[in-house]
C-alpha cells in the first residue's frame, strides 16, 4: 500500500476496503494505487493527540478536526481505543467505536477522503448508485428480497458471493449493518470464508 505523509491538503478518491481500524485501504478508481488509510488515520491521531477537537459523524461519513474552542481533548493511545474526553469530567466520546461503525457502513463503496494536518474527513460518493436495504430483522439484520439474493448478493457464485449474506428460518438476510459484521470481517481477514466479496449496499432505514 502507498504511504502518505500529511504535510498539506490531500484528497483521495476510491473504493474503501475495511476489516478493522488496523486494516483500511482505498483503491483508486483507476485501480492503480492502494492507499493505506489505516496508517494515515493513525498518523493523524498520534500527531494531534492531546489537542482540542470536534468529531461529527453519521452513517455516510465523519469528520474529526482540531478546534481550539472545543472543550473535548483528543486522546490517542497506541493499541487502545481513541476517545475525545472533557477535562475534569466523565464526558467522553469513543471515536474508535463510532468511526468503525462508519467504515463498516461505507465498506466497498466509493468514498472521498480529505486530509489536512488538522482534519480527517471521509464521505460517500453521491454519484455511485448502490443497492439499498432496510432494517427489519433481529439485531439490525436486513431481509433480502428473493430476486436480489442471486442478482445482488451473488448466491451460488462462490468467491463472488457477498460475505454478509446469511440464511436462516426467516429466509435470507444481510448482516452488514448488524453487530455480526465485525465477526464476518474477522473471518474474511483470516481466510476462513468461501465468499470473498464485500457488498457495497447502503442502509435505507427501517420498515
């Protein structure tokens, strides 16, 4: 993967691949470059450790930036959860947990990453048309229509089957946006799955 030292403004556009906060990549649309986004994020966090910062997020992206007016301090520790903490208070935001959730939601989608020494922003590409699913099962599982199981999820295509496709008594469901997703990504990273494709679906809400 390509390494970048953040000395000025930098924009990277490409397809996101996320396994965990230590393994995040972006392959540019031309397929030429594979950027180590995990390394860029770690570098940003370590450089700005202890500074006042603000963190805003939703399922479509997040921005973390330094802000001297903020009462929240960015606290980064090697191999531990990164948080934003308020001095002399129990108030705390778990950046690592919320950022992981955003990366999981954006997994396999086209994204734009905007970097400066003082800010880290990732957002989805609104031009890309991706399939959408609705919450409807237990634990934020998403029921899948019968016609989509093969056409979108790739059932029966071996390596090209989406890793988040699961089947049970309620029929086929998508677990990309549930708590099961992290375990599935761990299995994929360890080479313990037949299916290999990370689906690029987005969540549309709850029916």
